């Protein structure tokens, strides 16, 4: 038996009583009652020492009234022999310390309800140390999850409170650590211990459908009990505690068409033979309620949009039993006549149709196909139509579903039949040729007017109008052919040449006489056959050579071969015959050998060739072909005498130049020629510079040889006449008034004449003519000085005497420089419209504008 100190046992029991624990019991209304419980973890030390094992739960009032006084009384009455001496007690205490550490804390889990709504902080429990004497020397410290923010502790009493609302769905438990420290020294009095605060659940969350609203489909005509969709609602409450998370499903809207399984949430069909064509969409509302569906439970709802999918349960049906259609006879093959539709109440692939012509006299003339939507039947022309042959057709058309449902074949047959009547409309058609195209062969030597071919076309209409023929000139721009307008006979009007044009593709037009808009065309291909009408000739310009050391009978150097070409193309191929022209048969220098393979060789008849004797020989060659009529020609071959080396390679075909004197080398000759060239270049350069040298302005009277005086109405007195005008006015206009005695009396200018380069400005006010001329001349001199391209002299053109019949008399300004009086030009307005421009120049028109110059 193990002995323990009575005081230690008392202290342990005191700590046990101080620790609060809780248990809960549920009521029918969903509320729970919390009762404090005591847990003690310990060890049985003797039969007379009542201790509680871990996990025992008793009510705190019963322990306080019963066990605690009994335990204290037994410990007081025990003798010291049983308890041991102090030494023994010390020995036992030391033995206990060696075996395990002394525990002054007894821990377990704390339980607290979530969603506390009271005004005061929620009391959680109390921490107490056996070292706490109640004098405030011990400070309790709380750390861990939520310490200081969610949970607080009274550091003096150890009371723990929750200061925030707790939500189990956010956090189900908190792990905290507690420690007792000396308040003065802050030294730990006990090791840090860990405990857990668990949040107990209440029913505060309703079931939720996380994926709603839902979309579902189910085939129409489904049987009762066919599964549509399964719904699952989630409840955030604790599924392991009570009925807070036990969900029950029910249907609020959608009956009697659908139902829902209360436990699994599977939605099923509850009404048979629901027809999509009658109603396609349904809305079903499902409710999920916790607490097993009991009163007071929380509920959530969701919506299901259920669509009935189509099945092929309806046969097709034509909306007409007889269709009337028409098409003109000129419609080409493939033209659309019309379309028909066998309506089907089903949709999608269940409404797709296939059409066919099963009977009628138009089965071979018309065809039917399904449009891209696979709903309509398209009737098209299969063969050309002719109103005159057959004006109408009848078709029996069948339309059938392409996708059948075996489960509903008893509702068939899934096809229908209708009649289509097609009328052919008569139209005025263009003429038709008896052949789609014509082919003709014609020899190139055919005479002009030869008939090539006769084409024939007729009007297919019942009126059978007369047809006229013509040639499309774009197909025969050179006008080789002509066609007779009424008979359609095609004839030649020009000579044909196969070597120029081997084929003629002619377009013949046929037009109705009564309706010129109806035109048909046909192609006539004329092949020009070859006739031997071209003589052969040498293939190209040939020039041969013979070496000076060539011997008689040798083939021309480098195997020179004569070949010919003939633009004709005989059927048996080309055959050429070569010989020397009659005038060259007996020449002493060359002869010709026909190789009988359309080639020939040139041979020499002698040796001893020399460029000094003769450098060029001309040899006429006669060429003929083997076709009838035989064609021949004569071509001339040029043969040069050349100097060759020992191997026969040409060195020179020109006569040798005379040798240069030994005393003058080639380099010296080149140097002499270069010097002569440089000298010529220098002479030309000097002449060019001298020609373009600019002369100075004329300043002396002796140098005034380039003055150009233009006179009108006065022949002058020749070179001796110096009285025409005073040239000094050009040198110095200020001194012009000193030479008044030299003025001619037949020229009395009254108006100043300015150069055509002077702007047309209005001259208002005074100003002498002398100053005007002076300023003008100075401006022109400055312009000439600044212009490097100006001529080296001044040219003054004057208009002197206008004649006696002119109201303006003389317009010359040469004498204006001698007058210091101001001129009045108002009289210019009286001279008429011809002098209006002059009046504008001198500012005599009435105007309010300010002067421009």
C-alpha cells in the first residue's frame, strides 16, 4: 500500500472541486441544459482514500455533501503510525519525486455553446493552482488560439470568459495554454499546460442547395417513376449531434407531374404520357428541412426547370394534297421549280425528312432533294424542258421520317404522300443549231470564195421565225471569212496561210428575223492544212573560214555543215537537196557534198590559200525540197581565209598590218598620242573660257558699240544718225536736261514709259519724270550687277512716234527725263478702253484704294 501525505490529498481534492466541467441534456424543444461536472484524474492510493478516476462524472452538489466530509474525517482519525513519521514522510515524498512529477493542475475539455447572445461575457470556467493562497501573489496567463481576442482570463482569480460570439461552423474548437506565474518575480510556478475549449452546436443553419436553380430534361411519354434528377442539400450544423443536420426533402410546386424522395432527394416522374407537343416546360420547387422535418426545423428551397425532350411520336403530314407549280421552258438544268413540306410536330432529328418521287410522268424530267435543314423538299429540273413537246408533268412525292423510335412504331406509318403538278411556260427561245460545234479542214491554197461549211439553225418555237446568220467579228478580226446571211454558207474572202495562222476559231451568230434579241451562237473551228508553198533556206546566216594551210579535198574547218529550214510541214517530213548554184559549179576553189541527211559539207579544191591574195570568197548554194510542187532557193555562204596554227585553230582572219619601225616603240607612240590629246583638250578649254568671259559695263562713249535702239515708224539716218535720242540718258539721267539742244523735234514724248518688269502700281501725287527714270535705271543696274548671268550691256527699247492718226501721239519716254514738270494723266480716260490698262498703271482711275507702289 502506498502512503501519501494527508495534506497532499486534501490539496488535490480542493483543486478537483474548484475545476468546473459541464454536461448537457437535450429537451424536446431543441434546447439544452448545461450542468457543471467534476472530472478527476488520479490514482487509487488506499482503500480508505476516496479518489475519482479519469472519466467519472458526478454532480458537484452531491460530491460536496457526501464524499468530501467523509474523506476529511477519515484522514483526521488515522494514527500517525499509519501515516508515518516526518522522516518517513520525507522519504516517501522523495521516492514520489523520483517516480513522477507532482501535478498541481487537473485538466479536461471545456464545453461552451455557440451563438451566445447575452450582454455579459460568457463564463467558460476557472483555473486554480494549489499554490494560490488567495493573496493575489499568483498571476494566471492564458495563451493560444483566440487568447486576448476571443477569450480572456482574470489573472487574479483564473476565471475564463468569452468576449466574442462563437460559431462552431467557423471554428469548432480552440487550443489554449495556461500558466501560473509569480506576480512579483514573473517566475513560472507551474509548467505550462494545454487544454481545449470545444464549441457545442445549436441548430442555427438551414439546409442549402449549393448548385440551384437546376436544369433537367426527361423524355416525353416517360413512365411513372422515371428518374429526372437527384438533389442534395447541405447543412452546416454538426451531423454527429442531434438532428440539426438531418435533412428531409419535400415538393412544394410541380405536382402531380413530379415527386421527390424524402430521404434521397431524387425527383421522379409521377404522371404518365406527358406530351412535349402539349406542354414542354415545367417548374418544380423542392424544399429541404432539417431536424428530420419536425416542427421548428430550418428549411431551404430550390427550383428545378424541367424540359421534356422530344421523341419521334408524331408522323409527318403534307399541308396540301395537291401542289401546283410552273416553270419556263428556258429554265436550265438544275433550276428550282418549287419546294414542298411535310410538317412534323416533332423537332430536331425527329422532324428530319427524306423526299422521293415515287410515281408520275415527270420522274425522268425532275428530281427532288432535301434542303440543308432536312425539312423541305426541293424540286429541280433534271432534263431540258420543251413546251412544244410536253406542256405539263405530274409527280407523286413521298416524305418520310429518317429517324424512327422503335418504341413508337405502332403510331406509324411515319410518312405521307402528295401530288405535284408542274406546268411548263412557253417562252420565245433563241434559234438552235443542228450541231453544238463545227470542225472544218481547209488547205491553205484554197481560192478566195471557197465554201468552207454550211451551218443550219432553226427557231424551236411554234412560230418558227426566219433565221439570219452573221459572224462575230471579234472572233475573225482579220476578216478571212464571210457567211451568207440566209443560207448560212461560210466562205473565204482572203487567202489563207498556214505559216501565219494555222487555226481559225469563228463564232457564228443566228438571230430571229422577228425578234433580234433572240440570238444563238456556235463555234466553227477551221484547221488550215499545209501546202508546199515555201522554199527552203539556210537555217541562219552562216560564215565559214578556211585556213591558209588547208589542202585540197579537206572538209571545211571544224566540220562545218550546211543545214536548211523550211516553214512547211510535210506529212513525210523534210527532205532537202543541196548543190552549188549553176554559176559556181566550175569554180576552182570549193565544191559541195550532199550527205543525203538534210545536211551538206563544203570541200576545198586546192591549197595555197593566202590572205594577201584574197581574204573573202562568196559561194552560192542551191537548196530544194522533196515535196510537190518542188520549192527551191539559192543562199550565199561567206568564206574567209584565216591564218591558223598547226592544230587548225584560227589566229587571225584579217590581213597582217605593216611592222612598226624598230626605232619607235609602241609605248613611245602611245605617249605621243596622249600628249596630242592633252594639248587639244587645253586648247578647247581656253577657247571655252574666252568665249564665256564677262565683259565690263560700258562706261566710255568710245565703247558704246552694243547699244540696241529699237525704233518704230522711223527708218533713222543709219549709223551716222546720232540725234535719234540722247544716249547720255542711259549713263546719267540727272544730266539729261543739259542736252536739250540735241533732241529731235519729231519725237516729243509726253508719258513716261516704264519697263515691263516694273509692277503695275498706282502713282499718286507728284514726282518728276527725271527721278522716276533715274530710279528705274539704278534699279536695273543693281539687278544686273547682282545677276551673274546678265548680258554685259543694257538694251533700251523705245516706242517713238505712233503716227498722226493716234490720239495718244507719241508714247516714247526717252525725252521725259528732260522735263522737271509734273505730268497730269487724266486725259488717258478720254482715249477709250484700249488705254484703260495704261490709265490703271498711272493711277488716274477714280478709286479709294491706297497706292500700291
